[in-house]
């Protein structure tokens, strides 16, 4: 394969890099003296055009390719294309809810970093090579660290970014050591070849260390317990659009690559976490992490007075739910994981978009600031109701069907031993607990009267349109889940996972 063919395969990422450079050039060279609102609008327009152009390009390129003689350095197939399209859609919505923000004067730099983080995620989901996976993870992480610290007006932003960076650096070290041990044990960098070399070797002590270190690194990326400590501070301190992107696009990419590494790279050493049929491997370790994530995330979310911290602990709980699909390691589980991650991403961006509207009007994201929102901004309040009920798993919204497919995949893992029935039952119980704190938000919006001196709530047209589209997407993907699931299953079948 020559470099022209490589450029053709990597053209979506190249388009985004060009868009990032264009944003910087226009903002720094032409618009620097203009009003912040116009700079935001033009930079957002260039960013959205870049994302849409990348999506259109992916409809026109070869659907199956493996760069560098099957090493997995750059894998282009229907499944990775679908996930990259989802990432680009999430980026577009993040850009739109950023338009009315005023947390920084460095507009070009902000949107450029947002696009570069997306480039890192797109390379991440397109790789089955452990070296490329690590490089992509670091490109994504470095961009997200800076985006977290972008609000210089808020000391919590700097504190959150420092914690995120320190925990991220430690997690990167564990990931690198784990992947290095895999290479040392097998002499391979491709996940599929690694699995073939490990097949039949049993749980070598070095392999156990490699598995544990890799799980630690990936656990940080998905904010699973006990590697979650960065998430509440990062979600609360980061600018709201940055927090939305960390909670949505980053989650989709991280869970997709976590599933790839565990299902492809560690195939054959899974073990079992089924009731009364325990076997050593990575599955029992991940199962414990899933249970702890659901327990801690849901219980701690109950006592939060900050909606952004509430969403952070909710994200930790949802990480536990999504780990159920990783445990199931089959085609239906992969489809359910991607469906859940994408719909969760749409819902979370919407919820953070509503928080941004309230924050801009009231000055902070405290739960009491949402009092009487249904009378001050009925459209925004209705959208928030859809997002909260979807996160709680109420039918016929996308969150309900996402959980249904995850639980069904987990139960089908080992039918003789009722699969992961104990973990599914626990997940259902925790979902009931989560309904309490989601309803607390809706109580403030629809039941509690707004304070007498509550400020008028201005809802920008761009935010109103974006929130309405996100709410409609959650409704449509809930009422007709096959719109996404059929494409996912067809893509997975074509790949042969």
C-alpha cells in the first residue's frame, strides 16, 4: 500500500486536522479583534463543516482495508466507520452547545483542541495495533486535559485538569507496561495475533500482570471504580461543553477500544464470572469492577447538590452497565455496547447542554437553580425530562432499550449457569436506585416553584435547536432501535467478530 492509498483511508481524520488548522488561522489571523460571539460562531461553523465533510467522505471510501500488511495499524471496515460517524455527530453537537459560551477568549485554540481530540478518538477506534492504540489514547487524553483547564475564570477548572492529568499519567504508565508485557510474551503487536499466541498457554504470571495493568489503564479511561476518582472533579470543574465531550465522545471511543482489547487481545483467557461456575481470567475482574461502579456511582449520586457532579457519578454507574457487554464477548454484546454508548452519548450531551443554559443564566449548576425551569424555559425543561428519563431507563426511550439489550446479552453468556444473572439482577436493582436522583432533578424542574428573584433564562436559538434534535434522537432511537441496531449487526457480521 502506497502513501496515497493511506491518505485516502485516513482522509476523515485529515479533513478534521485541516479544519482545526483553518479554525486557528481564521481566529488568530482574521477574527482576533472581533466580538467573542462572532468568533465563536465562525469557528463553530468551520468545525461543523469539517465534521460533516468527514462523514460524507466515509460514505465514499473502501469499506475494508488493513494498512501495513494486516498489522492492524489502521483498520477501516463498516464497524469502525459507523463508530467514527457517531463520534463526529457527537462532536458536532458539542460544538453547537459551545457557541454561546464565554469561558475563554482563546476561541480558535478551543475548537482546534476539540477537533484534535476527535481525531485521536477516530484513530483509536480504527486500530487493532497496541502501539497505535497507545499513541491514539495519548493524543485524545492530552487534548482532553487541556480542554478541562480551559476556563481560567474558575479555579476549579485548573484543579480538575491537574487531577485529571495526574491520574491520566499514572493510568498511561499502567497501560504502557501492560501492553509492553503483552508484546514481550508474544512478540506481536496486533491484537488478533496476540490472542493466537496466547491460546493454550494458560494464565502465565506475567500474563496475569499484563491483564491487570491493562484493565487498570482502560478502567481509568471509562471511569470505572476504583479508577474513577478524576471524573467528579473533571465534570464539575471543566467548562460545560468540555465536560459534555468527555462524558460522550470519550466514552464511546474508550468503551469500543476496551471491548476490542479484551475480546480480541485476551481471547482464550476470559475465565468466567457465572454463578457457581467461577474460572480465573479477566472476566471475573471486570465483573467486580462493574458491580462496584454501579454501586458507588448510584449511591453517591443521590447526595449530590451539583448537577454536573450528579451526572459524573451517573456516568460511573453507566460505566458499570456497559461493562456487562464487555463481559459477554459476543456479536450481540458488541452491538448492544455500541448502541448503548452512542445513545448514552447523545443523552449526556443533551443533559450538559441544559446545564449550560441554566449555568449561563443562574451562574452555577446547583440543583436548586433548576427550580421552576418548566415555567422559565419549557422547551429546555421538556428536553431535560427526556434526557433524565432515558438515563433512568424508562421506556420507550433509548436508555431503556440500551439496558434491555445489555442485560439480554449478559444473560445469554452462559445459559447453563444462567449467565451473569447475579450481576444483571444487581444492575436492575441499581437502576431502580438511579431513578430516585433523576427524579430529584425533574422535581426541581416541574414541581418546585422558582425563586421570586430568579433571573430571566435566555435560551440561545442554537442551543434550543441542538437540544430539541438530541431529544428527538433519543425518542426515535428508543421507539425504533433497529434503525441503529440493524446497521451495527450488519457491520459486525461483515467484520467477522
